[in-house]
């Protein structure tokens, strides 16, 4: 890419035209975010690195999946990452070593870019403004990687209640993060 793009939609448009430098730019901007989310869910550096590769490969192969009219790229990548990490975790759930330990070691910290840190800090502040029930449901879903059914079982609430809490919390966050 010969010049710095104005926004993610412009970069993705270049990606749609097969511009490899656009992918490099997006990787530089968002790989730490993607890695951090995958690491939080999987608790394994190697598994998180695999998810990063899968997410950016998916973006390269199908850049039209991202629609700038529906939101920003960072949250879209976060959702894609979380889904891939949870899928990976489910596949590995039954794999336990001979000592009965988790197949994943403890996570290590990973630095994020200033852009991602600012978004993460804003999201953290917004999470504190959510009702406790919505915050708990979102944390269990997005940070612990639990399914809606698993959340309902863990907190002893009906599935519909869990889904409503997550939806309301996401709507609030989406609205506030767009500002």
C-alpha cells in the first residue's frame, strides 16, 4: 500500500482487490487484539497463534464477509476470533493428558497496540455500567468461552434469560462504542 489508508473500510476494499499489503497492514493493526482474545479463551500460546493465522487467512480468502456498514473491523475480528477459539476449545475439551491436566498451559501477557488498548479500556469502562446480570453473562460468554446453554446451567437461569441478557448487553456496548 503506497499511502496510509484513512480507515479500515478502505483497507478492506484494497484487500478485496487482492492487495497483500492491505493484509499486512491489518495484521499489524489487529493481530495483538486477535491473539489476546484467543489466548484468553484457549490459555495456550500455540493454540492462540493458530487462531490468529486462521482468522487472518479467513479475512484474506473472504474479505467480503466484513461489512463496514454494520460496524467496525476490530469488533468483527473479535467475534470471529472468539468463535474460532471456542470451536477449537470444544474440539480439545475431551483431550486430557495422562495426569488429568488441561491440554493448555497458563497464559502469558501479550502487549496490544495503543489503538487496541484504548478500545479495550473503553469497553472495560462500559462493562462496569452494565447491570450485574448482563455483565456476568457477557463475561462468561466472551471471556470464558461458554455457550449460552453452559451459562444458563452455571448461573441457574433459563436459556432465554441468558440470551436476553447477552443481547441487551451487546446492544448497549455496540451503541456506546460507536460514539
